[in-house]
């Protein structure tokens, strides 16, 4: 059965729920298959509009899921709503609740050092088969990939930030016979309690991005992509109404 996708500014988003997606990936892992997952927010979509090489990378993913609430709002405004947000963090947590072999690549050294102990404490059913921080060069990348292959993970969580994580995944995954590769951005910081996730009420009110901006004002340039994205969506909505 072909998966249902909804296109937003020419990016095909997988239309599923968080729970369904976790179960689907679990089944994929159990079957020893290989997949490339992109967890996309408005910033990633806007980047793809100006970087055709990056857009090409996204199109080679097996799944692009709507990580940011802006993507959900855009789908609603365009008249073809996605079911719900499917975030990198929640997908990671859902998979950690399964008895899977997991490798963690990315984040600052001081953050990555705390990943294994935190996973063992909170998700004892998961097997941490390796951890490596995200500060490495192109030469080290090949050695790291060989280390990951030798660890035989079912899931490889890549927290290098976008577009670096998607580029790394595409450059290396052909060397693997199995494994779910998923870009999870800053999720290791949240996992290890170095960064607090927005309270549930903020998430429910669709204001998680505001909370993150208030918590880390230095990232304001990145959040500027959200109003830019919604402006483009508004223009796209008008174009579709005119039947252009």
C-alpha cells in the first residue's frame, strides 16, 4: 500500500499520526530494513526553496514528517490538512521504548557523554550500541560510519542540525545493509535535560516555537523563517484559489 503524502511547497509530507509512525518504524527495524527519515519544519522547507541540492536530498528520503506546527498550519490553510505533528523528539522517545539497538550521533561532547546513562535510566529496554558527538571533520566521518556499521544498530539518531544531518545520512547510508536513519536536531539536549522542552500547554496552543525563542533569544534568526514561511503559504493559497 502506497503511503499517503501531502505536498507543501513541493515537499511531500507523510500523512500519518505520531503513534502510527513509531509502530511503522518499529516494524521496519524488526525486518532489518533501511530507511531515511527527515523531520521537517518551516525552516527546512524554506531552505529547500533556495538550495536545490538540499531539496534533492530531501526527495531521496523515505519519509518526510511534519515536525513543526507551522507545517500543520500550512496544510490546513492550503485545504489539505495533515493528521498531526510527527516530531523528531517524540519519534526518538517512542523508538527508545522498544527493545531496539540504538546509535546516537551528534550534539556537543558534553551533551553526548550523558546520553547513554540517561537512556539506561529512562528507557532500559533500549540498547545503546554506541554514542559519538557531532564535532568531527570529513576525514573522521568515514571512520565514524565504519564504527556505526560494526555496532549493527537498528536505529541511528543523527543530531547534527539541518542540513548537516540530512547530508551526512545520505552520504553514508548506502554503506549500511540496515538501519533507520533519522535526523533529530537538538533532541539529545532535551533527552539529557540540558534543555527543557516547552510545557504541554504551550504545545497544545501551538506556541512551542515561541517558548523556544524566549528560552533562547540568540536563535531569533532561525525563527524568522516561520513568518517568512507563512507569508509564502499565504501567496500559495491565493494562487491555488485562482487556479493558476
